C-alpha cells in the first residue's frame, strides 16, 4: 500500500471529525436536535401558534437569535422552552441549521 493515499484518507477522516456539523446538513440537524418537535417538520408549521415559523428566516438573524437564547442573552417570549435543549447544539450546528432555514420558503 502506498503511503500517499493512506495519508490522504487520514486527512479526510481528521477533517470530517473536526467539523461534525458539516458532516450533517441543516435538515438532518433540525431533525436530530429535535427542533421539528416545536417548529414543525417543515419549519413552517409550529406546534403552538405563538412559536415562530422559521422557514425562510434570514440566516444571520436566526443564528444570532439562537446564540442569544443559548447564551442567556435573550430571555423573552418562549425562550425558556428552548433553553432546555440549546446545550445539546454546538454553535457550528446552529450556524448550519440557520443557513438551512434560510433556504426554505
């Protein structure tokens, strides 16, 4: 076995391990992190009428709001419901979810 292909494979595995959120797309993260339970499978049909529709949201705005909720900066509205699960989502995963939400209609 040649060393060069082996090193290339090792580099790819290291890169994949270093960027876990990029290994999953936003739709998959939205599902696995249980966002859909409150915001709907399509991010547009929330469980409760006072929960926000997230589909089509500006990615930078959505990311900032999620970070503020996670870090305890934002405490109004329904943020108490989200705080219980936000520790399960990394900042990189939040970015991936926010970017995906921005692609929806």
